[in-house]
C-alpha cells in the first residue's frame, strides 16, 4: 500500500478485541510498545486517510490492543480493521550512527562490491534472526532476479549512503 512520503507505517489494525470497541494492533516497531507513545494515529486504507485519537494502548499476548476515540462497540471497531497506522516521519526518534529506519532504505540502489547493480530495495522483511533486504530489478540492473539479501552490517552490508541512495553489499551476483 502506498502511503504519504511524509509518514512512516508503524503498524496495522488487524481485528476487533472484545465488545467495547477495542482493536488488536500489530506493531512494526522494533519495540512493539513504541506505537503506544503516540496519542494520535493517522490511519490509511484504500486511499482513505483519517486521524484518530488513541485513548488507551497496551500489550496483549504477542501484540497490542488499543481503544480509539469515538469507538465504543464491536461494530465501530470492525470499521477500523485493515487500516495501516502511520505517524509523521519527523516525530520518529533520532537513531544512532549506522542505524536506519526501514523506510530510509526502501528505494535505494544495491550494488555488489564489484560495482554491479543488483537492483533496488523494494522492502524489508523480518525473519527473526536478522532483517532481509528484498531487492528487485530496476533500470540498469544486471538481470531480472529478485534477491533476498540478509541485512547484516559489516558482514554483508558494507555501506549505506543515504545521500547517494546507495547500498553496497558483499554478495555474489549469481545468488
């Protein structure tokens, strides 16, 4: 789903929780509770975008549950399901040197150590042991392959240059 260039996707409202208007939330944040720090969420689905106040948000099982402003019953909660939760990028906490938000890596060109253009970062996946760059063909890439490249700084990912929109990887172009 395409979102505003000024927002970052933090999670998704997945289903209803109980009968009093609460919703279940899947957080994409590294620390899942970080999404609860925001008192307002911008939510997006099928090109529809709206702002919603967050009255309560807390961990529940492997995810989170939230109570949204004006949402007092199960039917109202159902209308929020499948919305992506976004926040303005400028409200995200600053990261340390060498750390990046996923949205910063998406769209960057990926080159092997030998200079071959492997493609561009389409998106990232979390696998449990490490994140994975999903690299898809772009104009000028060596072939049409989609590559799954482990995001392992220093070991596989040799450098990230946001200013030049470039990631250098130690990766065999045959993989």
